[in-house]
C-alpha cells in the first residue's frame, strides 16, 4: 500500500469500495472520498459509501474489516477521479506522425 494511491477494497461484509489512502496505521487505514461499487443498468456505478459524512473528510477503515485489497484498475480509477473531482481523465492515445 502506498499513501496518496487509489485502491479497491473488498470488505468482509461483501461490499466493495474504492478510496484514496491518506495514512496507514497498525489497526486502521485513513482514506478519503470512499465510494461503493454498485451494479446499474449501464454496468458498475460509484455511489458515496457514507451519505452523511463529509466526502472530503478523512475516514478510518479498520484493517480487520478488509478481506481483499488491490490497486484499482486504470479505467475504474479514472471514473473514480471523475466522480470525486469532476475532472475527466483523457484516455491514453498513441500519436504517430
């Protein structure tokens, strides 16, 4: 795990969420802007994990609640960045000429 990187978490409850890691401690990971992955008519969607929390605030995730942790796939990471910042990440294209 690296600070300021975006990761996908599969929790013991079965919920999957995506968040940026801010701090790493022994018993918890401090994350920012957690979003849950939810299926929708157009595929997967990203919804706030906590509707009443400040999305820009830091949230602590108990490390004992995490079943699986992985770096987020690039296209999903770009959707996360767009959902949390409003900035659309352009797709990588090769320019020949």
